[in-house]
């Protein structure tokens, strides 16, 4: 079932990546794809049908504390080779719509909240062994730097082919963000996240996992300390918006 075009015109949807928790009985996590004043879309492999009523907690690590919002499944998108499946959630309650409005404001970048150490520039470490995927991520980050930073704050992109080399780089230099795959040789992404969260000097670095793994991989990664999990095939806008929010830039 497709979304209602009239509803989309009335409430324009803004690409927004937020963590989705199910506080009442579903020990799983997903992410939103977009957000509007009247609802949002959740990427999920869980089985929902039109008419299901849900209570969801939306949050973003270090930026937005969990906000519980209720809604009804208005439409379902089946998974395809070029995009994950999911559901469109319509929010009818005025109170919950106000909460969505607050979330839209709170989830946006806040220059005043930026870490003073970032004023010298952002450094992103991409940990990935597939050169084609590295090229795509690099393009996204270069696009972000050219379009959104306006030359005010430089953004450097660095690479590591596996968790072992990544850990050496992280110990040698300061990084603002780590983007990693979970399945790599030598040291995989799971082990790398575990080491990052164990070391005092590294544990506060935001980590994005981008993987083709299913719910088991996602749950394990989140338990180890990944901030946001994006499922491959990932779209350009998802990577862009997630990086923007974690780095709090616009």
C-alpha cells in the first residue's frame, strides 16, 4: 500500500534518522527514514499490517532523549533490492503531534552545542574493505563538506580496511565519527565496537554501523554500543542525514 499523496503535501516529510525503540513488549530497535508533523516512516523487518496501533520511543544518541509517540500503521512498503521495507506511521493525537514538532526542532543540528574541539575540523574514519562502498561514503561526506559546511569547518575523511587498522588509527589521532561495516577480515566490526566502548579515550566517539546483517546482527551491534544502525542497501540521504545529526552540523 502506498502513502497518501494528500497527506504528504499537507505534512512534508523531512529526512530524519532517529532510533526507534518499542517500549511495550518488542525488544527490538529500528530507525526512522523521515519525519513530519503528521507522522513518520520506520525502516523495519518486523511484520505490521495497516491499522496496527503502536507506541514508539524516538531518540538520537547525545542529541535527543527518548520521546514516546503513538500512531497507526497507515501503509506498508515491501523490501526491495534498492531499499529496505518498512511502515508509514500516521499520528493523530494532538499531543503526540506536538511532540513530533518538538522532535523536528530538537533533532536538527545545533551549532552552539558543537564540541569546542570540533572547531578545528571534523575527522571521520570509514572502516570498510569494499572499495566501491568506500567510494560511495566518500562521495557523501565530500558532498556534505562542500554543501553544508560552507568552508567554516573542514571535514577530513580517513579509511581503514579492518578493525585492527582502525583501532591503531583511533589511538593515534582524534576522530569525530566512525562509520563501519560489521563483517570484515582480521578484526570485524563487532570486535571493534567492543574495543572502542572499553577504552576511556575512545568510548564517547559516535559509531554508525552500516551492514547487510539482519536483526540478529543489528541487535548485537546495538548492545555493544553502536549509536545508529543502517541496513544495506543504504541510500545516499540516509548516510548524509545521519552524519549531519551525529556531528551536529548543517
